[in-house]
């Protein structure tokens, strides 16, 4: 990789250490996904270090804005906007949330959540939920088993998930969405079975509550294929299969797709035994294309151009350019692999990511970020 004369390589990203006014939605349009939802940041980054999550790594270190900055951002909305989405709820401390909640309640706003962290559901949050009249909430176990949640460094256990499901149902939630991934490193059939068993346990917790009020809470299980993302520990892992590949070893894309389809079918069949449990899943072929966009380099530009200009399916377009899906997303890498996204320097050392990948493979947990004392990934100390 070479840079043009005068251009830096790598390009250092800029990072905002403090913020006077939180960033927020600039334009609400009926043609967009969040047509009447005013999104406002509570901070940047996330302290948890989930090993699959790009946002958790590229927005390091985690930074929380103070309540005044958030409220300044909220005040910029137009008067008729009443639905508010707060980004970064996982990190916000209670004092900040208290001030923001008081402001939202005074202004007659309703809060909307994309997903809630199961171990952060407390009385304050439940109060906000009931004030906002929300009936549907998503929580993301992400890994199908306790062991896999350690592999991804999620830091949630079964007790957290059961407690969250119970408390949300008690608070009047009628639809509980559960997001999980298949195709994670080291995943086995036992991990998938554990998810089916967990749904049985959740139903045992929530059905009596639903029966006593005359309306059962539905569960929607949303199954998504794991996509390896740049600048994460799992950038080294192939798409769709559970095993690590040796450097330059390739694995057939068709077999990866077959495995993902079998896993999705297994889960779908497994939850059929439960009433009031709905199932939705990714199409592995579409997920594979996402993985290609995630890990591809400049050669993918012509593939995309042909798809747009000539209406070609992506697999055909790849073939026309003498490229293969395997070389980008089903090919082993090593600690010294140079990835196309390394032209941007986020401050994280590749050595740290490689180490984290291997900790993940052995289901070892890493502590959450503590920017005051921790210097392990290379980011802190620079701002
Ligand atoms: S140095 Fe430590 S606290 Fe700072 S971003 Fe990295 S892991 Fe988090």
C-alpha cells in the first residue's frame, strides 16, 4: 500500500475528547427509516469490548457526554418531534440519566430504544419505559449460549437474560425481541440447543405474568449471520464457519452457506414447540454479500459498478472480474496480515486485536474499558 506524494499513510483519525452539545439527527424524513425519531448521542464508543462489534472498537475510548451537553442537543429538535432515541444507553450513569429523564418527561417526550442491555435494566429505566408507553423491546444475547457469550466477550449470563425478560414483562412489554448470531467462532450444535432451552426458560418466567394479566408477551427470535468487521478482533475470522483457518487456507463458500442454513433450520425447528414464539432469520447468501462489503478491498469497486450498471447478481459480477468470494472472506489470516482498512489509524494495535481474537477462541473474558488506568489496546494515552 503506498500513498500519493504528500498524502499521509496511515491517516490518523480525529477523536472528540469532550463535547458541548451532543450530536443529533439533523433531518427527519418520512422516506427514512427513523422518520419521526430524533436520535441523540449520550457519548461515543462503548466500554464493553464485544469482539464482533466495529463501533465498540473504532470509537474508542468510550466517552460519556455530560447531561447539559445531551440536553443542549435535545433542545435543537423542532417542537413537533416527541419521539427520542438515545444512543449509548449502555454506558450512561444513573445521575446523567436522571437529569435527561427529568427533561424528557417535562417536555412530554417519549423514549424509544433500539435494544437494551439485559444487565442494565433497572427501576429508572422501567419507569421511563412505562412513561413512554413502549410495548416492544429488544435485548441482544448475541451469542446463543453462555460459552459463546464469553467467546464474544458479551458479559451477559443466563440469569441476566431471565431477569431482564421477567422485569420487562412485568413492566407491560408485549413483544420481546431477542437478537442472536449464528456462524460465530467455535460455535457448535450444543450452543444452538442452549438457546432453544433458554427460550423455554424465559417462557416459564414470563407466561405466568402474561396469564395473570390476560395477555401473553410474545417472543420474536431474530437470527442473524455473524459478519466479521474491520478493526475488531474477529476481523481475522472467516465468515460462516466456526473454525479458524491457517494463513492463506481457503474454505468453500458453498459449504459455509450450507452450514449457516442448517443452523438456522435447526433453531427454527427447535422453537416450533413453543406457542407465541416467532422466528425470523437472515438469508445466508445476503449475509455473505455483506461480509464481502465488510472485508473487501478496492477490487470490489468494479464488482459493485457492474452490479449497478448491468444489473448483475454479485456472484456473477465477482466471477467476471476473476475474483472469488473465498479470497476475501473465507481465507485464513495471520498476526501480520495487512488489511485494506489499515490505511486509517484508529490507535488500536493489531497485536492487541490478534491477542483478543485468540482469547475469544478460548472463551476468555476481557475486562471492560477503564480509560483512567488501562493502556492495553493502544488507544488511551493519545488524547
Ligand atoms: S486503552 Fe483500555 S480503556 Fe482505553 S480504549 Fe483501549 S481497552 Fe479501552
